[in-house]
């Protein structure tokens, strides 16, 4: 360790980097010189993404009349977070399979029309080396009513079982913490995932209590992510009679591959990690095909 640093330039057209590079010509290197070990760990800067999205929320309007009248301004979606207070959805990272691509690591943020709660767009910045910096945008038709995170929060609050459980857990020195609402495209629709944590007075470390999944107005709270997703997508409980076995078996296979991938990643075996991700991707395509038919 000598304290020497290297700076790799991703966007050579950036005027600030070009100026610094002229001042310190030996300090900045072309991105092509970056070692593969470093390239695998590239992350898109969240602050840059937020600045870009703040600009794009207005400048996505290409018609000059619409732009100057501010007829289609977007806002970052809001959610109920932690103690249940409404707050802005911060950008978060997911593994995404979209447009026929393999699973990619992406930074995403959902948007709603200004002063409204239905979702109008879903934007992601790709982070894997082959697509690094690419921005992908899902735009929902203005006439469609795709629920935004706060509308999903209302559905959750209206569920009698969930409401009773949260009220019960919020007594006796414990407190329910609502996690981030994840908004994920699947099967031509959107699935929403929200973890519930329980924090005790004597412990500062929250524990995962339940997972809530919402898909096409099916609201399911379960002990695990797999159970919640299975119940929401199939529309049947995860206990008792299970009529949609083929779909449920595919969902179970998907989670099994993802669990194995995580185990291989922890062991540093990135070859098997990639193989399991690829297998999970193939299973996901089968799930989406079934969902698109029904």
C-alpha cells in the first residue's frame, strides 16, 4: 500500500473531467484500462442518478406546449416508511431481468404524476459492466391506473388481518417498522414487496417479522418472501389446498436458484453464482409466460 490512486474516466465528454485531466494528465485513465476485478464492482452514483431524475421529471416532456405549461411533471413516488410516515421513495438496487436480457444489477426509482399517487414511470440505471450507465424507462399510459406505492400502502392498511397484526405488535414495548416498498415489473404487471420489522425497546436491532406482497390487488402477508410472493401471484394461500401447482413450483424453483446463487456468491464462486442466476432467469421467463396468459 503506497497511497497512490487511479481515476478511471467513464464519460470522456464530461467537461469537468476533461478540465481536470488537462491539469493532471497522468492522474486520469481511460475506462478501458480498468482491471476486470474493479469493473465487476462498478456502482452507478446514487446522487448523480437523483440529480438526473430531478431534471428528467420535467425534461421528459418533448412537446414545447406541454413543457411550458408543466402539464406532465413527475415526482418521485412516496411510501409509508419506518414509523408509517409518508416519505419519498429513495433509489434502491435490484437484480433485474428485462427486455430479454440476462439478470442485471440496476438502480431504480418509481415516479408518479405531480400531486397524484398513481404510477406514471419506472426508471432504472444499469450497473453491470456491459450496460453500465444505460438508463431504461418504463412509461405507463396516462389513461392506465397503475397503482403507485402510496396506493399500495392504502391497500395494505385496509387489509383487516394486517391492520390487526400491526396494532398488536405495536404494543408492549415493541414497534413495527415498515421497510421500503419495492416496485418490481413481472409478467406484464407490477409486484410490490414490503418487509415489516419489529423493534423492541431493549434492542436497537430490528428483526424481520413478516413480508407483504401485492400483485393485481392480491395482498398477502407471510413469514417469508417466497410465501408472500407465491400467495400474491397465484391468488391462493400458501397453506391448505394449492390448485396452481405448476406456477407455485416454478416460483419455488426460482427462489431455490436465487438462494443457491447467493450461497455461491458468499463463497466467492462466481462461475456457479452466474450459472444459478442464469437458471433463475430461465425460470422467471416461464413464470412471466404463465402470468401473461392469465
